[in-house]
C-alpha cells in the first residue's frame, strides 16, 4: 500500500539518504533537507510504500509572487520508479499549491532526464524556456510551467 503525506520529523534520515544522490554528500543532504523542512512546511510531501519512504517532493511558493509555485525537488527511490510514486507526489503538491491560491507552477529539469520529461508533460506541464548553464557549467535546464 502506498500513502502520500506531509513530511514529518521522523522522515529526516530516510529522506536525507535519498537526497544524498542529488546533494553529492550526506552532509549536504542533511543541510538541504533541514532547510527545506524549515521553510516549505506544508508543501513537503513523502510517499510511503510498505513502511518505507519511497519518494518525496518539495515545493515552495514564491514570496514576491504568492500565486506562483516552484517544484524544488522530486525524488523516487530506484526500487519504486515507474510505480506511480512520482505522479502521486506531483499531484499532491499541485493540489496543495492550488489550495493556497497558486495559479502557475514551475519546475526545472535536465534536458537529459528522460524518465522525468514524459511524466511532467503527462501532468500538463509545458516547456516554458531553455536555460543554458542554469546551474553553472554543464547545468543546462528546461523550465516547465503549468497553469492550475
């Protein structure tokens, strides 16, 4: 059984271990997850499958533009890829944004992330722009946008 719920303090270690592959180190992951826990609150979701964290998503509402949300992270554990975890997390996050009055959602994704691109398109996101070196050299990103 899979459930999606808001991040809780007890999820910290498991989510940080998943984040380590994006942050490059466990210490970087600890810092990132702790900061996201502090600033995103009710737009930080986890998916639990068979009693373990199967994935997570983190979103944030833009302070200067409260009708705009950003998907900051979507991670799914390797053993749970292509089981609907990412879709469920994204749908939960977009619904939370909508409840808060957000009317447009953005995300950035590597043009080489062939697993995520079809998911985002199927969820109604469209390519908004291409940003060369968005995250520095070799950090090109597609910016996707969805009206809600």
